[in-house]
C-alpha cells in the first residue's frame, strides 16, 4: 500500500495556499504509507533559472560555500538546500559532480523542487517547511515499501529529468526486464526500485519527442503489474491506472483546481470540494490536464 | 435521534456507541469526510444515517442495522454483510458488497469495478452502471443492475444470478445469458419494489448465470494444451 496526492491549481488566488493544502492532503494519507514520504512543489519563482533540490551528504554541510563555488543562489532548508543557477543543467550538474560528488541531486528544473525522506508526512512537511510554500502544482507520496528498501533514495517522487515528477502506488512486476532494455539504450539507474524504471521509461520517451500522454501509453504497453500513477511536468498533470485497477484513485475537478488522491479522505478538506466533480479514473484511461 | 460527529469521535468510539444502542434507535453520523469503517460489525436493529461522503467498508460485517449514506462511498461498502440494509444515495467505489452473505445493498448511483465479487448470498441492486469484473466468482445471491455492466461480467460465476437492464460490455469466462423465467421476473419485481428503482422493467432484463463449464475438470481437454 502507498498513498498518492496531487493538486494542480487553475485559480492563481489559491497559489499562496498550495503548500498548506498539499501538506494536509499528504498527512491524510499517512496510514497508507508511514515509512517514507515525499512532496514535489512546482512554482514560477525561478524566473527562467534552474532550481536544484540537493541533499546534504552529512549534517552541517556548508551550502553557502558550495553556492559560492558554483555561483548559485542558495536557499537552505534544514540540512538540505535548493540551489538556483542561471547556467544550463548539463554544465551545472557536471560542475556540481566535480566539486561536491557526495551531494545528492534529488531533482532539478525551472519549476520543480522535490523533498523526500524516510519518515512520516508530518515530519517531512515540517522539516521542509512545505506549509509555507506557494506554487501552482504539488505531487506527494506516502510509502509502504514492497519492492525495495526503505531509504531516502528509494522513496518517491522520482524525478529523473528536469521538471518531471513520478509517483506510484503499486508494484511493477516486469521491471527488471524493462530496466535491462533501457540500460541497453544507455539509461543509467540510481536505485533498484521498480518505480524508478517507470519514471525513466517516461523520461526516455519524452526525450525522444513523445508528449506525456504518449509516454504513458508506452508505459502501459511495456510495464506489467499494479499501478496507479500520478505523473507531472512543468505544465501537465496525468493519472493512469493498470488494467485491473487494484490500486485506488479519486479525482476532484473544479474550476479552481484538479486534485487527485488515493482516497477521498485526502480531498475532503479542499475548498469547494462539495461542488467538485468527483470521479474515479477507470482502468487504462489516461487522464491528463494542462496549464 | 442520537447524533455522533466524526469531527469529535474516533471510528472506534463511533462504532462502540452504535453497538451500545438499543434496537429501534435512530442515529445520525455527521461530517464523515471519507472516514472508513463506519457502522461495521453491528448486530442491533438500529437505523443509521451517515450524512455525507464516506470511506471504505461502510456497513461491513453487519447483521441487522439499516444504514443510509447521504453521499458516495469508497471501496467495499457492505463487505461481508450478513443481514440488514445499506442504501447509498451516491456512487459506490470498487468491490461493493464483496462476499456479502445476506442483506440488501442498494446503490442509487453507479458502482465501480468488481461489484459483488465473491458474493455469498447477499443482494446488490445498483440503479446505474457497474464496472468491469462485477460478480467475479459470485457463489450465491442476486445482483440487479439498472444500467450497463462493464467487461468480464460474471467471470467464473457459481450459483449467483445477475440481472442487467442495460448493455453488458462483455461476459466473463463461463458466464452466459439465459432465458428469463417467470420466477426471475417476479424476483426482479420484488427488488424494484424494495429499492424504488422503478426505471428498471422486470420483463426487460437479461439474466446472466453460470454455464457451469468450469465446475469440473475436463480430463480430455487437458490433452489439447
């Protein structure tokens, strides 16, 4: 079991409340996934620069010094930090790898920041000050591990390329064979997690020109197992379920937002929920919303 | 009328309060906000109204009460129901009435995938549509669908019977449409009267039941593999 939540705002007046609403949703899914949790926030504050969500290799890591060396703006959050740079991601990531090889890159992109770790949603939201965050889109996950170890690296969301965020409730059964195929095409993996395979498959398809919907159609064809997926890019938000749909999903749509969660409990506190169109995505349907 | 608020009480507290009520009591449960396992495992003859959208397993394992939900419900409404009634004013999510042994579950909206999975003698009446794989391995009891049924309806059915007023997306393995008899019409009529879902015409439903080809292992067929 795992829990998923997502909130894709249509009404800018709600953007100041994004973190607060998303944290409430995530905490409502605590008992679906108490071992690890993660949340992704999309906002427009990078103003065209690229944000890197980085995790410290050890307590007391000197982020200011790293920021100076890389000429990046530093926003430290607890022990970890988001660095903002005007450089291209290829140059920045190789410079980062050279000067601070122990720092983990959790995500990067013009809009996306990802925070995840072992621990309850309340702990993670508190540590990364999620309730104070504004933005236009949030994706969250609470994990009850089945396929691989309980570590920060194995927790969701997975974000293998700029601004892509992928969360999963379920388990892929043929992920090792799909992974072998992807490795044959030069894809490099960081963990032995099944969800990372799905995320990298979608990333590869999109790098080859597929849009998100097409990439998810490829995933449904290639990957076997149980899944409810919530996948987002800078401007899109998509939900799919496997042919048996043994993992739940509920969507609520209003003129102000599209919200998705594993269970309605996570949606019940959203503004205007009583007037929302609440429905369950059916097996193999690709539901996709764009900004 | 007793009122219990989900904003103030835990699920366990609510169920304990319900359990302690004498037969004939009327209860209103407020602010459910998707709460799971409300009104489960009760043996008393009480009338419970859940005022809003509720979560999983509403009314499950009950043997007596009448439960009304003024909203939609999550997975497994009336799971393993023994006796009593459950009426949902909205839609029901997956596995409504799973393995219900008795009682009546009436859904005014649609019910999702696997409605009546492993039904064991209960009755499920859905005014709207049911999703794919409904009636899967249903052993005994009756399902009546006022709308359409999804794919793989009645897959691996045993002795349960499914009536469908609308279209059947596709029959599952070993399910077949059989001729409607006078006693079938009478049974559907009773269910229409009991639920008030009078858009269903008892003479115009399809009867789906087991072809019983999976009941016994066919030793000769094994050679064809």
